[in-house]
C-alpha cells in the first residue's frame, strides 16, 4: 500500500469526529423553561418550583407540529434548589430541561417578604445556565398560580410574550429594569434598594379614581386583553421585600436614577387654570438627573438633585389657550414643575422615613468622597447618611412644546 | 536550528499580545479582585511598573551580548553551571505555570460549555491541539499569531463595545478599592502575571533581525498592559466591588449577559470561539517556549520532539489538583507570589555581574 492510500484510509477516521462529543444533545431532546416560579412551602428550606416550558413548534407558519399542542406546559414540583427540582421534574416531563432561555424568574410576594429569596437565587447563579439578564418578577399571588394563569391573547409563544411584555413596560417606566445582575450589585453593595417588577393575575378592587400611573398591578381598571398586569415595583432591602411602589413612584425612580433609562413617559398633570381637568404630556429627559452630594463627616449631608426635562403637550382637554398665551405658559410650566417636585418629595420622604434607604442608586455619587472601600463602608450610606440627609429636588423644565396644533378650536364658537 | 528567519516586528507584537493579553479573559481578574475589590484594575499597572525595569534591563543585556538567547546569556554571564541552574529554575517555574494555567483553562471550558465531558478528555484534546500546532515550528507559530490576532481582538473589541451600555462609571469609586497599600502590595506580589515577557527572550535570536524582537516586545507589552487594565476597569464598572470578587469567570459572565437587540439573544458561543482560539494560541506559544528553554539548558538542539512528552506530562500533572478552586486560589496564587522575586531580580543580578566582569564597557 502506498503512503497515499494509507493517508486516505486514515482520513476516514475523521468521520468519527462527526458523531460529536459527550455534550452532544439534540434540540429535540431538550425542553426550554422560559419562566421559573418559586413559592414557599410550610417546611423551611423546601420550595415549590414551577417551570413554564415553551413549545417551540407553536406559532410557526411553516407548519410541522400538530395544531392542537398547547403553547406551553406548566409543571410544579418541590425541591430545595432549582437544579435538583429540574431533575425531579423529569419524572413527568419527557425531555431534559434547560434554563438557557429563561426570561423571568417569578417569586411570590410571600416568599419575597420572608427573605429566603436570596439563598435560592445565589445557589441558582452558581450554575452557568441562569443568565444575569433574567428579570425578577414578584407576583402578588403564588408564583405557580401566576404562571398557570398567564394567557396571552395574541402572543402565543411564551418566550416572546415575556420578552416583549417586559421590554415594552420597561420603556414606559411603569416597571423597573430588574435583572439578576442588578439585583446582585445592589444587594451585595448593601447600600441601596432594589426594585423588582410587580405583577399579578389577580384582580383586586379596581381603583377607578387613580390617574394613569397611580396603580399597582391588579388595580388597573381594564376590559379585554390579558388578565396579567405588570405594574409598579416590589422594593427589596438587603434581599428582603419590604414594600410595593406604584407605577408613578417607579417612574420617578427611573427619573432620579441615572443608571436606568426609559424611553417615553406619557403622563397627565393638573391644569393650573381649570382645576377639574388634566393636561396630558410627553415627559422627555435628554440628560440624566444631576445629583450633588455635599458630604462632611459628622455633619448633616446635603443632597441637591436637579432634573432637567422637557415637556411636549399632547392634549389640553380644558381647551385653555396655553400655546399662544405666554402668561398661561408660565403658569403651566410652574404647575408642572411643582407637581413633579411634590411627588418626588413625597417619595423621598417615604424612603427616608420608612425604608431608611433609597431605590435611586444614589450611593454611587458619594463614593468618590472616600479613598477606599473600608472608609466608605464605615460611613454607612443607608444607616447614617441617607436617612438623615437634607434633600432638595429641583425639576427644571427646559422646553415646553405643543405638538403640531397651534390652537384648539374654541368650543363656544362651534356650538353656537 | 533554523536556516531562514522570517519573523518581524508584527509577529513579535502578535506573540506578546496573544501570550499575555488573554489574561483578562481567564481567572486572573477573579484572583486579583478578591484582594483589590474595585481598585483591582490598578494592580496590573503597579505590576507593570515593577516588571518593566527588569525587562528593559534584560533587553539591554541581550543587545550588548549580541546573538544570544535567554539561556545562552545566562551561561555567558554566570558561567556554564550557574547559568544552566538558573535556566533550569526558570524552566521549572514556567512549566508549573503552564501546567496549572492549562488546567485552569480546561476547567473553564468544561464548566461553561461542556459540563458532561470528563476533564481528562478535554484536557487531552486541548494539549493535543497545542502540541500539533507547536510542532510546526516557531515561524509558523509567529505567523499564525499574526493572522489570528485581528480576529481575536475584533471579537474582544465588539464585546467591550456591547457591554459598555451596562457600565456605570461611578463604580470605580472609592478609587483605591480595598486600600492603597493593599493594591500596591498585591501589584508587587503578582508582578509575575507579566513573567511571560522574560520567557519570550528565549526567542531573541530567532527573528530576522534582533531589532524586530525589541521593537515588537516594546509595542506588544505596551498594548497588552493597556488592554488588561482597560478590561479590568470594565469589569469593575460593570460588576461593582462586592460582586466582582465572587465571580470566577468575569469574561464569560459578560458574554452571557449581553445580547444583540431582542432577536440575537444568547450569543456567548460566538465569543467562545474566539476565546478558545486565543486560549489555544497562548498554550501553543507557551508550550513551545518552555520546551525551547529546556532544550537549550540541556544542549538539545533538536528539541521539537520533546514537545509531545511535555504536553503529555502537562495533562498528567495538571489532573492532580482536586478542583479548579484549589488549583486557582491556592496553587496559582502561591506560584505567582514565588515567581515574582525571581523574575524581577535576576536581570539585576545579571547586570551587576556583567558590570563587575567589565563586559558592558565594550
């Protein structure tokens, strides 16, 4: 045999490589848990884990899978941590479960308030499967019930539902950006408060009198659409949930926190001339809030926050001529600024007195006063500095716009 | 050994960059962040300042004694016996670094991408690839480095760009992390993260002209230190000080975190390819260099057949530590501390002896 033939023969061995290695797994053999729910049980250290497994064949126009298959399957089991629960689940789920595509982790409010959540999430982040971009959602009811009752009407593919639902709600600022990455930073940093997304399927007494964002999930009066509401945020202090903020407070936290951004904020403000009406406007923030901290040891810290913003008026239901009357404009300007300042002051007062820390990530601004971590930790932002600080918030309206209409029709002229 | 020499500045630049530059993507940041907290990005600066005089001095000596590589230089200055002894010590330390570093990389690959595969198989395959490529000889290694460099750096640059969105600049404060004295101490102790500079001098005479070696090493080392510091800084501003010490593989943590908009999520495998390429290049170069040092110490001119046994022993010894945490946090830490004084001081020793012998006046 010539060398050539031997080489040819040897190259056949390369085919063996094609069968793959130990970690080869077919797509068909895996099932993807898109959402993960965690609930408390009566026993300490044992939790109920719910996995919502997506059916990848649903929503394909190309056909393929049978039409009657449901878009997802939700299973619940008990266990002491996520990974062992995942293997228990395999006694009634046919494929190997992976968390690679998990979008949200839902915890019940009950569990969040008990403070055990941090242990669960820490043991979960030890594996490489859970990504740091997974969003943390706190559900008012049990996480298992929450996941079982999510019935999106249009977006049948569960993973897309969560992705779009959360992305959109985040853009409007009514829910915070609450990924695991941020949770760890804030919780381990031990200075600020972490805001998680608050959601529910349970309808509580609808709050009919609230303005557009003064709700928490479950309170929004609506007809049609999915019953699931994402609104407001759960406040976590040191890994333990302590309160719920409504959509408005969550939006304000976005405004005051320069690490979060939001795309649009449509909101209404009281009409300064006809008090029974409200003016709706688009709040635009081009630059982040400026936080100035004047820190001196053994003295009361002074925090000055300036928020530059712009307003694009969208609707003036009272038909008062703000667009062309300079005097009225001044009044409107002032009234909007005052309205925002008042809301922000209320929120800050609440955080200082009730939480003794803040969800705005302001501890970042005091860190340059210290030269190393031990000094910074000794000064103790959330016990000594923040609760006693003098805080002034100044909203500064830079520009007032009125859309593409110069003026509204005078109703008395139309109806004569 | 080689009759034709083709390598120039750019190849040297690529060699330095690949051999050392990948350190921001392994467990080095985790090791340093344990001690330096959010000031840990300053540590490589201190280390570099400590290492650079010794390195420049060594280059200066090599330039003076024309056409000698590292071990030959040692023998000329210290005499055959002491020269060889010092060469052997350098070889042993470098080889242990190779062994435990490669185990470390294998653990990363296993943990992050191939959890079911046995460590031994991954380790075996990894070193097999390194061996085959190293067997091609130094010219090919240098050339491959130069070709691969743009690809690897492009991926890294893209990653840095994508993660910048998550960066919060105020996190660099308090500036000195766990304290200025701790940063300085760790910087000095861990200077050996740059010890590959010294190993590369074994290849001093293998370039088209020795000035290419010098030029490439200056450029390469400047680039590498900037790159490492920038990436460490990036980890600091992305992870913050309490989290950074808890993350074993910050580079991979970042690749898992980012995505290209809503459509391209879970893109870490894209970066894994380039990272793996970089890791292979590092160990190809490393394996070749230490075999070369061994060959020169024992006057073995045809040292390339030794690559296989060295690769084999790397796997065998590398399998000994029980788990990656012991390997990383105990063995590697001690090794770095032990190596530092040797590598920082021996060029000064050489210079002093050469000065006394009057060789430098020529």
